[in-house]
């Protein structure tokens, strides 16, 4: 027979065991729920990069970057879209980019556990601001989720980490989707300062036997261009340079150098993209300068210009795009043949 002290000791032992089991359960997390499971493998994917010349004035950008990854266990798609560049209206506000993040994942084996998105910037005064529709349910505009729930978030943080959002799976889903719309990357910097933002998309999933994590880094860069003279020109190669070149306002000239041999033919085309919901495409002049700096052929002004020329001497030739009317972006395509 146990005396009262013996029963007290047994009760205390059972309490200690129960607390220990509860602590272990909390540490590893329940299957399919947010917790701290032991991660057996972390896969860091290649960085995808989006670069943009910083505009002046309010512009519709509608440009971004996508990443896709798949293996025998899962498929992961991450998208960043810069929607609008908005300029400050007074001394108390700042320029910002309105952007969207979209993450979709599906699993051939296992299911999603959690998803974390972190925003880290290099400029001290910059910030990331989440729309009020993300902060306040029912998330009618700012947040969409499939088989996921918002656990916690923070924005407008000081230091290098500007914001984060954390999501947990609902049940044991083999497909998930999260999109966050209406976010603002706020610059609070002079026009001539370059800034960067690193987005880390971290997905934890269970593959049927162990927990794994896949990390997709997205690097964003924005800043002024400095290719305003032939001696600072960007180097051209055959192909299209993208639609992220800004022209107008403070940035009146863009220069591009390309090496041509005597007798080689160059074909150049510049095409504008709209900067608003209206039809205010940038108009520009397109010129080709020989190695001495003299213009040999030109085109424009317009929003779609092209020119061709047979080089009469070898050396560094310069393609010059100069602003004529409106503000906006353009793409540049260059091809050469002997």
C-alpha cells in the first residue's frame, strides 16, 4: 500500500511525463499543421532577378519575374509583379511600387505544412507596407488563399527585414495557393539612389516520410541608369534587351554600344510600352553614331522606330535613344549580320 507521500510522488511523475509529451508535440508540430518539424533537407533554388530603371512620375509598369521548379515530389511556382510606380505627392510621402506576390505548389507525394515569405531591403529608410485588406479580414482584395491560413505577419519593420507573412496548411493539402496583392515597396530615398529587395519564399512540406523545405530567393533591384553618354553606354549583343528601359523626365538619353566589323549590317528597333491606362506611350528618337561619334542615320520621333545600316568602318558604334514626348518604358532589339 502506498502512503500519501507515495501517491503524491506518482501524481507528480505523471504530470512531468505529460508536460514532456506536450513539449515534444509542440516542438515537432502536428502533421500538416504549423509547428517546428525537424527538416531533413533544405533545397535552395537559383535566384531569379527583376531589375527596373527608376521612373519619374506615375507609371503603369506591369512587369515582373516568374520562377518554376519541379522534381519527383512537388512543383512550385513563384511570381512577382510590379503593377504601378507612384510618386510622392508632398514632403510627408514617398515614392513606391505597388506589387503582387503569387505562390502555387502541388505535391505528387505528401502535402504542404507551412509557407513563409520574408522581405529584406538594403536601404535603411525603405519599407514594405501590406494593404489594409491583408491586415483586416475578409481579405476581399489583398489576400487570397487556397488550403492555407494566415498565421501572423508584420510590415513596416525597421532594420534590414522590412516585412514577413507566415501561413499554415489546412489539413493535408496536396495543392496550395497564396497571393498577396496591393503591397507597397516604399523607397524614401533620393531619385539617384539604387535600392534592392530580397524576397525569400520558404515552403515546408512532408514527402510521406520526412519534412523538407524548398527556398526560392527573388532579388529586386531599382535605380537610375547612368548610360546617358557613349562613354558610359551599356554593351549590346544580338537580341532583345527587355522592356524595362525608362525614358523621359530626368532621363533624356540612353546610349548602347555595339562592336561592328566593316561591312557588317546592324538592324535596330525600339518599341514603347504604355505608362498609364491611356495611350500615352513614350515617343523617342532613334539614332546610330559611328565610332567617331557622328550620327549616320536616325528615325523618329515615334513610339515604334527602326533603322538599318552597313558599317563602313570597324569599331564601337553607338545606338542612341532620346526622349521626345511622354514618359515611359521601351524595349530594344538589335540584330547584326555580315
